[in-house]
C-alpha cells in the first residue's frame, strides 16, 4: 500500500511538468500499461541498472499485439518517466523503438482540394483554412485568442509567434496579406476572447468541431476522400510542401512548432524564416494561381473576378452579421415571450380595460413598455390587423406574409435603433 502511494505521488510529480493535457493523458496510460506488464510499480526501476533491459522487454512484448506507432508511444511514456528521475535508459537502436510508420487509411490532402474547399467556405471557415495552412496543431488552434492578432496594422507578412503547448516550442511564422485582410473582416464579427468561440458562453471551440468543419467543407466542395480527413492532414500538407519546394527542414520545423535539438537550434538564431515563408505561401494559398498568360480577355476576367471577390467579402461579412442578428432576434423573441401571453396576442390585450391590464402586469411582473418597445408593438398590431383582414382569420399563408413583412420592418428599424432593453423580473 505504501509503495502504491509512493508510485502515484511520483507519477503525479512527473506529469506536473508536462504542458500538454493530451501528452499527459498518453504518458499516464503508457505508464499504466507498463505496470500491468511488469506486475509491479515502475518506481522500482528508478536508477536501477536493470531499467533498460525491462524497457526493451516491454517493447518486444507490445510488438506481438500492437502496431509500431502504438508500441513507440507506450514505451516512450515509461522511458520519459524513468529519465525524469535520473535513470539512464538507453535501449538498443536496432530495436527501432522510435521508428515511426506512416499511418494507413488517412486522406492525403492537396492544396488544390483546400482551394476548392475555400471556394465554398464562409468567412469563419476561410479563417480556419488559413490557419490550417500554417501547420499549427489542433490543440493550439482551438486556444487562439483575438488578442493574438493585434498587429494587423503592420505591413504583411507580419511576424507571428505563438507558444505550442505540446512541446513548449514556439510557432515562428507570418501572417500573409490575404490572411490579414480576412482577419480584419472576421474579428469585428465575434464577441469573445477566443478566435473560435464554443457553444457555451466563454468557452473555445472543441477540436472535433474543427475536424467536422473540414469534413463538411470537403463534402460541399465535392472532394473525394481516400481515407480519413482530419486536422493533422493539413499539418502534413505544410511539411510535405516545404520539402517538395526545397525549403530547409529547419525553417519548416520552426514554422510548424516542431522541436529542434538544442545543440542544433543554437546555430539557427539568424535563419531567414521570412524567405522560406514567402516561398511556401506562393503555393499554400486559398486562391488558385493563374498561369501567367495575360490576354485582353483574361485581364477583363481578372477585373471581373476582383469585383466579384470584393462582393463576396461584403457578403461574407453580411452573412456573419446576419447569423448574429438571427441569434439576437431569437433572444429578443424569447424575452418577449417571457413577459406574458398577452404579447403574442396583443390584439386581445387591446380589448382589456386599464384595471385588467394592471392585473396582467402584476401577474407577469413587468413594467410599462418604453417608447421604442411601444413602437414595435404598435407596428406589430397594425400589420397584424391589416393582413388578418375583416374576417379576423389568420391562415398559414397570411401568417407567412405577416412574418416576412414584420421581419423586414425589424431589420430596417435596427439600422437606426438599439435593441430594446426589457426588464425581466422573475
């Protein structure tokens, strides 16, 4: 029992210095699997001369049941724990513990497919795709804040550095002119500290939401998938493209936040990251490249495309704002409903005398309407009477017409007014 408590305490001590929650979870699981195989606490091997031999046997046992990448991850958890407590663990290289096998069943994402996805994306989705092409890990993307993008007044490319949570490294990349312009359109439309807000107030989006967004875009763009598509597919695209363009692996690693041995990193302080970024962005951009053959007809088409692009930008902003407006409209409708059935049936309320009205006000614990609120309800009543007609019957067709006209009125009214502030006394 005492040994079990000691083991638990040392494991928690080890995990406290791991910044990534995902890595902590993996390490904890790997240590648990090692102890199940070992039949005792891993703490018994701290500074033990037998530690390396046990690690090698554990890896060989795993190879009988699991694929290489799983074996590597589980074995590495035990190795890192023992090294943290000063144990010299040096497994033979011939075993290939740290060898990585290519994952099978994953879709190999291309930049042409990303560009097709961008063509059907709204503004928020285009921001997601822009960050996908930076090669960031999904765990860091969901935690991006609006405050991370406060230098958009500078000329592009703008230096952009963010600390990675997994390895404690730093993403050293840049914001392109295209990304900058999209951010300037997108940021004013959100009311959260997070770049991608979650459903719950004050929360950020979940990683699976971003994965679902990519799959949805692929489906809408009619991209045929040959395997699983997920966020890491974009990270692989960035690194693969960097290699194909002949960009230094050191530059690509720094841009995507991969760790570099300290002995090597010390010589890379003056490496020209901007040149590598610009070379990469000539290929990894959301707009497809032209072939350089500019004719009079093509120039005319380019001018039309430019005008259309500006119109699309305006539509993206309008769509985002309309989404927000719909949410506000729904909230406003819910608040109106809370003050009593008489709001939904204000025609009947108009037939009540003052004593009956006062009784209803007390029942629903509400105050008198402000002038703006009275104006809305007055238009509501007049429009309802007009469409209802003399027979006093509101059929589905008439109600649809009323709903269309009243919503149109509200949209115009909101251009010059603020939302009414209704007191809700529970």
